[in-house]
C-alpha cells in the first residue's frame, strides 16, 4: 500500500548526525548555571565544615550554632526554590486550596521535542550528589551526638561531687543537647528537600514504594 502522509510520521533528520551528537554531548556536560551550582553546595558544605571545626573556630558554641542554623536555612530555601528548578527542572511546594486544605505539589519539567530544555548532566550530578550525600553525613552526626551525649551524661553522673563541677558538667550537657538540636535540624531540613525531589523525580508515593520494592527484590534474587 502507498505510504500515508501524516504529520506524526514526519521526522527531521540532520545530515550531520555526528556533529549534532557532539554538540549535544558538549551541552549536556556544560554547567549552564554556575552560580546556582555553587550555592547548591556552598551552604550545605559550609554548615558541615562549621559543625566539624566549631571548637577550632571559636570558643562560643552559641555563635557556631547560630551560624549553622543560618546556613541550613539558606540552603533549604536555595535548594527548594532555586537550584532544583534551574539545575534539574524539579520543584515542590505546599499550597492551600479554597477549602483550607493543604496539598503538596511535586512537579517535573517536561522535556521538549527538540530537547532544548534538557538538564545538563554535569549539573544533574552535582545536584544529586550534594542532595544525597549531605543528609547522610548529618545522620552520621546525629548518631555520633547521641552516643557522645550518653557517654558525657554517664561520666558526669559518676564523677560529680561538689556544686561547681555540677555546674560545669551541666553546661557541657546543655551544649551537647544544643548540638543534638542543630544536628536534628540539619537532618530534617536537608532530608525534607531530599524526599521532596525524590517524589518529583519518581512521581507518586505508590511509584516510590514500587520502585523500592523492585530494587530490594532484585538485590534478593542476586544473592
């Protein structure tokens, strides 16, 4: 039968496929938003560095705590509202409808037919590397702070005698509890962004559950 003319069957084919592929690869490997990529890592890495070097930077733990909280807050805002949209085309937010009910919205940018709005591979690696690794570091800090708090509490309970050591050890315990609060804030804020963008990438919660189930099933079958 003679071929039918339809707009769906028409496809633009370049005469220089090799050149197009090379230019497409260079565009994907290029960082299109260097400022967004820098601040995507700057705030979260700076918060971790200040937490690790707190005792070396200053003798005031309160100053370090305020600095870490400000860095974590700036990171949460920047990643949620700026870097996710620019670097990988994802965004999530909460909106309230006319009935007063709260809804979470997770969106992913649609890829155009020409591929003009596809994300850069280099920016995508930077985004997901920073988004996943930093919350894991804060989880490690959380377990470390919890363990050190229990050890300090036990030592202070065994060695405390007069009132002055009690005050000194009480201040140390207060500092450790504040440290736990800072670590918990890091886990919550960065974990929220991680969960939100995974929902944007995967889709609904059912897709996320089925994806995790399939991954665990494959690992079980390999063993």
